[in-house]
C-alpha cells in the first residue's frame, strides 16, 4: 500500500468528533487495515494516553499540594 496515515493519528482525530460512530470507524478501518493491526495500534494509542495522563497528574500534583498547604494556616 502507499504510505498510510498511522492509525494512532486517525484515532486522535476521529474519537473527538461530536458525531463519533464506532461502527462506522471500525468498518472504515477494516477496509485498509487488519484487525491485528488495529489491535496493535490501539494498544500503542492506549500507552500514549496513559503516559500523557501520568505526565498531567505529575505536573499538577505539585500545584495541588501547594494549594492545600496554603489553605492551612
């Protein structure tokens, strides 16, 4: 196949649409990718999201602790 857009990029743009339809998404993806590829790419995407969540928590944790410390007199 010609150079394809990685599924992880597609996931990002598709799942945040207001009219997201999982059945249509799976139908469209299956035309160009195997289910194994889809599963592997979803696993990669999940790891990316987990890493981003950990970064967000770690970044905001210090602010949260400082805020609660400032509230205690």
